[in-house]
C-alpha cells in the first residue's frame, strides 16, 4: 500500500494543463482525419451533383422530335416545354436560401438529388403532355435548389479556393450536359428504341448523387476545423481563459466564439444573416440580367440546337454529337475561365470574348448549318461558358457567405425569370415561319445586351457596399 502512494500522489498532482494538452493533441489528430474524409466526401458530392444538373434537359433535346411525335406536341408546346427549366429555376431557386437555413445546405442538395431521380423516372411514363410536364417540373425543382446552393457550399467550405472549386463544379456540370446529349440517342437505340427508356435511364445517375450527401443531412459532418476547435474549446478552456486573463487578444477572441463552436455546425445553424436589399444594387441587377440572357442562350441551345441540325439534313445521332460537342467545350473552359476570372480585377473582357464567339457561331448556323456544323458547335460551346463565369462572379461580387447566398438567389431567380420567354418564343417563331432564320436572328440580337450587362457586372464591386447605401 505504501509503495503505491507515490504513484497515486503523482497521478493526482498532474497539472490540468498537461492533461489538457494531451487531449488537445488527440483532438487535433482526430479532427485532421475527420476533416480530410469530410472534404473528400464533399468534393465527390459536388461533382456527382453537378453531373446531374443538366441531363434532364439535354437528354430531352436529343430526343425532342421523338417526344413530340409520341405525345403529339406542336412546335409551340415544345417551346413551352423548353421554357419549363428556367421557370422552375426561378420559382424554386428563390426558396433555396431559406430551406438551407432551416435544414442545412447539404440536406437540401440531398433532397434535390432525390427529386431529380424521382422526376426523371416517372416523367416518361406519366402519360400525356401534362404528366410529362409534371415529372419534368419535379426534377427541375431539385435542379433549381442545387443550382443556387452550389456557390454557397463552395464559398462556405472552400473560401480560399472559390475559383478552382467553381471550375471543378462547372467542369462536372458541362461533362454531364455533354454526356447526356452524346449518348442518349445511341443508348436509346441499344435499349430497343423507346424514348421513354432513353430518358428514364438518367435517374440512375441522380440516385448515385444522393449517397455522398447523406452524412450531411443531420449535421453529422461539421465544417472544416469545427471539430478541432470544439475539442480545443472543451479541453483547453482553462488554458485559453488563462491566456485571455493576461491579455492575449487571440485567446480572448476564442473564448468569445466558444459557444458558437460547441453548438450546431455552422452549415446547419439557423444563423440570422442581415438581409441585403439586392434591388438597390446595380451590380446585382447587372449580374441578374447577364445570368438571364446567358441562360436564354443556353436553354435555346440545349432545347433546339439538335433540331436545327436535323432540319438541315444532319442525322439524329450526329446532331446529338454536335450538341455534345457544344456542351463538352465547357469541361476544360469551365475550369480555366473561373481561375482566370479570379485573377483579373475586371471580368468584362472575358464576357466580350465569349459574346463574340456566340455571334460568329449564330452567323454560321444561319449561313451554313450543315457544312460548318462542327465549327459552329465549338464556337457556341465557347459562348455557353458564360455560365461558369456568371457563377464565379456571384462568388466575387459579395464579401461574405450570406451575401453570396442572397446574391446567388437573386441573380439566379431573377435571371431565370428573364430567360423564360426565350425558348418559348423560338418555338413559336419556328412553327409560324417554317424555318430557323427568325429564331437565329433573335438569338443573335440577345447576345448584344448580354455582352453589355456582363461587362458591367464584371466591375470590381461588392453588393454589400451598394445595397447598404
């Protein structure tokens, strides 16, 4: 008994700071491992989600003639169908920030992937045009909320890599867009020639995208460094207080922030951010109109370009490949353009270069649609890279995460409202004129204001400064 006394005494006399340091080191090791796993899972979720944000649209564009014949659609009704995506994006996109504050951005994106899978699975078999539109709207609702929240997630989890992560996300989006355009017709033929099967098979990709987001649904995964900071607050509180008492300002800041660290994760906490009056910001309006006009061009391209080539005598499979080439141009450029944009003080020159490519592509599509088809597909693909540029500018025109969320919702919702009439008007002009001259003239005319407002949106300003005036 007496021999045990010294060790007992030593154990009971161990300074609390030693135990605190050991626990802190263990917490740091565990936090680093968890953080690495979290970031890999999040990158996988972002990539898989981005792959699912356009196949619902471009797979339909590749089979639009077959769907029109199967459902008995006129050109005007088909134009209405191609206007459904921006309508859903405008209506449901504005709900995304509120849903994210209530349930967490990860949970909302997960639910969005479920909606995409369900809508894509049921729309070909719903029966009739109304059922097809309803199934499409369900899938597009999931796409809408994910569209708005992707820049928010990137800004929150990768604040020092906004350009590169936006580029990765945009590359995956372009890859999914082009993949659906390229392989939908061949897969449909391989699976028996039924357009219903060709459209429904894309639900499988959406199901795969659900899985990486499941750990984020109930806040089981914390933002970068949160676990480490929480462990530090729990185990090193005495040391921090001691440091603060002798005048260490950084420790005092840590003490004041400790309640936030030990509460729910930042992504899921219902923190009330100050509301910005986006309507008072000229930059927000310029970005919204730019977003709307580039979306108009993109959805006209995705919905109608394959049909333009088919009407010029290009076979259906080749027309699908041409649409895929247009979309696949976004894979390398969607990575290069955001990185270049973040290094420039003014993104206006990029906007003008993309617009000029679009004007030349439209001119070629009017003058020699079949002869120079591959060249026009490439040029229009370059012009479509205004989308990743717009997303990058959303992240650059606001200083804070909440500011990005509000600007993203405003720009995308307003922009998609602006883009609704475009695809519908193209369908009406096509039906009543019997050709593509007037629709292509409309597309070319819309490119001019897109270049102007994009140049204005590229100025080095923030919406927080303008909305507070």
